[in-house]
C-alpha cells in the first residue's frame, strides 16, 4: 500500500489548508477555513475559479501537473478535495508529502459507479443501505443481453458523471442502444428507475483516530428530479421519519453499549481464568460450564439493541473512540477480576469448598454479576435512575433465577454442578452487592475523568 502521511496532532488555526478544485464548494470551504483563522490554498486550472479568487494562494495548474502538486504540498499542512472527480492519482501523490482526506482510495471508489455500487452492495447487510438494482453495460453485447427487469431505467456513465451529466433515461432496449451510442459507448451502469418516496442525508466526518461525528439527519426535497431544498431541523421532518432516524441513532448507541459489555467482560473473565489456573490444581470451570456461562450472560446482552437510551446519549453527535473503549475494557475488566479473586478466596479459604462446590459457586457469581453489570454500564447515570427496557429487565431476572436454581435440579449433573449450602449463596450475594456498589463508584469516576 502506498505511503500515506498522517497527522499526529490537531492542525490548529494559523496552518495552511489546501483544496483540490476551485468551484463553489471549494469557495465555501475556503470561507469556512479563513473564518476559523486558517490560511488557504487552491489548486485549479481556471484563473477565475470561485475558490481561487478568494484564497490566500491559488496554484493555477492542471490537476495532474507534478510541479503544481509539489507546490501545493509544500504550502499546506493538509489537503482535501472539492469533488470526487479530482484524479485519485493526484491525491495519492500529495499524500506522500502531506495528509490528504478523503484518501485517494476512497475517492477512487466514488469516481467509478461500478466500484461504488459493488462496495455498497458488499456492506449492505451491515449498513442497511443497498443500491437500486442495476446492470453493467460495457460492451455492445451487454445492450442486447440486458434483462428487461432493469427497464425503464437510467443509463449512467461509470465515470465523469455528476450533477445529472452523463445520464439518459431509457424505457426500451432500442432506446438503450441509442443512449449507449450517445454516451460514446463508455462503460456505464443501467439503473432501474424506482419511485423516490423520501431522500435523507447524513453528513459525517471521521478523524485519523477513528472517531466519527455527524450532523443532524437532513431531508432532501426534489422538484422535477432536481434538489430544491434540504431541511435539517427535526420540526421539518415527518414524525415517522424522526422516529425511524432516532431509532437508528439509538441502535448505534446501544451497539456501543454491547461493545463496552463484551470487551470488559471477556477481558476480565480471561484474565481471571488465566491467572487462577496458575495456582489451582484443577480447572476453575469445565469447558461445558464455560459454554453455559457464556450462553447465559449473552442472553441479557441480546436484548440491548431494543434497550431504552438516555436522552443525553442521542441529543448530540457521539464519538466512537477506540481509546475510550480500550480504557473502559481495562478498567471494568480488572474490576471484574478483583471480585472474581474475592470470590475465589471466599470459596477456598472461608467456605473450604471442594472442586464441584468451587465451580458451582463461581458459576453462580459469574453469571449473576455479569448479568447485573449490564444494568449498570448501560447508562452513565446511576443505574437506578435509568429505566432499562422491559425485555432486558425480564431476561436478566430469568437468567439470575435459572442460575441459582440449576444446581438444585437434576440438570446439574451433566454440567458438573452440585448442591451448595445457604452460606455459599449468602457469600455470593454479599460479593455481588459489593461489586454493584464498586462498579457504580468506578463508573462515576471513569466518566468524569474521560469527559474532562
């Protein structure tokens, strides 16, 4: 992969920001950058380009000119592009000398509708967004062989098409052949025409560290196929659209909860298991017991997607920070391990448990504490002031009840569990209670430190 120069620190006002392309969008970028205190530079071959006329520097040269690219790179601490048809090779050249965003690879995808649609189709299951049905038209034979399910449709050139350019509506194969010739028989895609019920935009930005922020969802209104207005206020959207968009935001917020839960739990459990195995003459849990523990603790987490979300988590754009997740994993994973070791000590030295009693006691403590911790770390508020969804609460209670009852049923034998006395259950209850109180305190301190 070609070398891409990256930024170690934020680029502060006073630095020079460059843009490839000098049109109206470039002009908007220049005005915004200058209002924040940045110096600006534009590379555009037009002496009277809108952005070039108002920028501090205007490199008037072709987009592929090596000397012009070198001059822009020397002027700037970072470069962006005004539109997707700036040559990706030029961005790749610039990236060897200064940070470029979006990357040449990302722009290359946007420059070719064939690649772009293939990528959207590839990630469609995860994103929920898929391209309309389409067919590739790259040879004369494709015109005659194309399935009529793509008609009526719009024939679009695969490259160099934007703002309606390089697009022709067709309803029959005969019209398709004529349109194909009119476009110069360049590679094209034939898109099935579908009724446009609503169109929404979500504008986001991703930092070098992977953090992602976005603006409020926007509704676009078209008149005669041309964008006429964009509404970016919640009051301008239909209640059903607002609900759908807010639900999507909540699903994303809830998915982050799941990340917190699984990373911290898995880190803590594996750390405890690995360390304890160095000192015990037997396995802390049998393989079947580990599988059952994972199954039961996963059940409450499976309801997270539909959990209630605190208003403050969706009131403004949130950042997906790998560093924050890592810190959360380590802090709460180690907290979990501390109480695992406390459980081990109580079972071995206070209650003098044998092997089966030890495994049974740890199984009960692990499942119940892991289930209850979900209720604590699902919110930044005190857990008792943030009401979880009914499904999460019901599943958590059922899992806890099943876990306590299992060792006293005939089903305990296949898993290697045994009946334990009330003293064992009392010890587990005390440890879980201390764990809840500690987790609440650590959560408060952790959030305060990481929000400052």
